[in-house]
């Protein structure tokens, strides 16, 4: 019996391919790759190194801790923290040359004090709330807020940005309204005699569908990883899955007709059945919602999940794959014929949650070629 753990293989070539696709669509706009949440579960350091080598313009994370992880790993690419940060951390932000989102006077003032004390500029991107109502200043306050920030010593306004609520919905015109609100806020900033710097709004869905959203920079996340931004889980042509989640077959057993498998025996064999055991479970991020509903691919053929997903193991029906052997690696998702979106559909969620859910105990393994 072998004990090989589940692994998330990160296909470097597919990541580079997806970046090229995004660049072709973005035209002259800079690319800010969104690599928050451990690069949507792919491994932020691994992904950032590949993207930095490929010359990406910016990397965006949600939290300061995520930015520091990258700086500690030696990533020199400009970094933007999208979330707000406790003003008490201003020195750390400034001394690590991290660009910080601001929409409160407190944080802007703290960054200014640190910049003056440390003798280094504080770079900020002003967030404008154009309809998401999550974070950002009110558009009508844009002129006065940016004017306040611009008068703070040591602070450089590197950019202004906003975020779409439903760019993934082709039937909605709300994104167009958000762009109008954003542009009016930028006009109010210019009326104060201040240049807004890098203007950015577009996530993956907007980048694909709304040319006027591209501005000076775009902020794609999910498409970079070869996952779909849409509720229908369709991946646009040319993009390829970056993460392939695999687990080895660690044993095989034959059971008779009428016998049950796993907790609660919700799978009952309708014929003499061969069951393969895979060393992966919901503790690795393979959701229990996939019990008896998903399939894996072994030797190019689909094997249905038999019974409940356990914490550390799953069983799959390989009766129709007699060539399956102990040691074979099964793919749980990340193939064109078995995309993460297929699991997301079963789980009633979006592609994002499938890759983000792969847990820390799964090693991320960079595959350089092939
Ligand atoms: C502020 C912001 N910008 C850009 C993105 C990237 O979005 P997507 O992964 O849909 O491209 C996100 C992700 O949620 C975000 O929160």
C-alpha cells in the first residue's frame, strides 16, 4: 500500500498562456494580477514568481500579511493591498514599499506620518464606491477626500479605483452606470487640480466584456487561473486551467452486488464493483457536497465518487476501468474535460470557491513544462 498525499499541480505554462491572453485583450492597459487568498488557492509565492518573471505590472492582495509574505519571498513587483489596514501598521506598509488602498482620513494621515518619519514616500490608491457598497469613499466626496490626501506630506496618489458588482451579468447595465459614476468622480478630482494617477476598475468579467472598463490598468484574478468568472462556469476559449488537483489510488477492493460504501452507505453496488481508495477528503478541500455526485479521471476515464466523501479519503467506482492500478494518479479537477466548474456546479457555488477551498495540507507543486 502506498501513502501518497493529494497534490495541487500548478501548470506554469498554462499560467503564462492565460497572462498572454489577458494582455492581448487588455491592449495598452497595465495588468494588476489579483493574487489574494494565496492566489485563489494556487500558492501566492509560486504564482507571483512566475508572474513577476513574465513582467506583470502589479500584484494585488487583500491583506497586508499577504503582501508581506511576498516581500519576504523576495518579490519586488509593485504590490497593492486592496483591503483596508490598521493605521498602526503604517510604518510596515511604507518601509516595504507597499501601495495601500485608502478611503479613510485616519489611514491616510498615519501613512503620511510614517512617510515623513521614515523619509520614504507612502503610495496610495484611493478607492471610490460606485455601487458595491463594500468599501470606498462616496463619489460625491471624491474631490474633497483626494484633495485632503494630496496635501498630506509624503503621500503619493498612485491611483484611483473602483470595483464592479455584476460585470459577470451580460444582461445588466449596472457596470456602465458604475463607469459613469467613477468617471464623474475622477472629473471632480481633476477639478481640484489633482491627477488621479492609474485609473482601474476591470475584474476578469469586465475585462472580457466591457472595453471602456479597461482604463489604465485591469485587475484580473479568476481568468488568470483558467477558471470561469461566470455563474455558468464556462471558460472563454484560449484560457487553460492552472491547477490540477490529483490524488493517488492507494488501494483497490472488490465488493459484491448490494454492498454499501462509506459512511451511511449512500452508495450501494448495483453489480459486482471495484472500488479504488484515494488519499484525499474534505479536509483537503474536496467538498462533502461532492459525495456520490462527482467523478474523477483515472487513465483518461471517468470514475464516479462512490458514497460519502470522508475527511481524509474518498472511494471511487473503477469497475469500468479494469486497467486502474494502485499508484495511478486520479485527477479530481483541472482538466479541460473535468474543470473546477463541474465541481462548482454540483456544490452550488462559483469556480473561485473550489480552488480557494484547497487546504493548506495539500502541497502546491510547480510543473515547469508539459
Ligand atoms: C477589488 C478586486 N479587484 C479585482 C478582483 C478580481 O476579480 P476576478 O477574480 O473576478 O477577476 C477582485 C476579486 O474578487 C477584487 O476584490
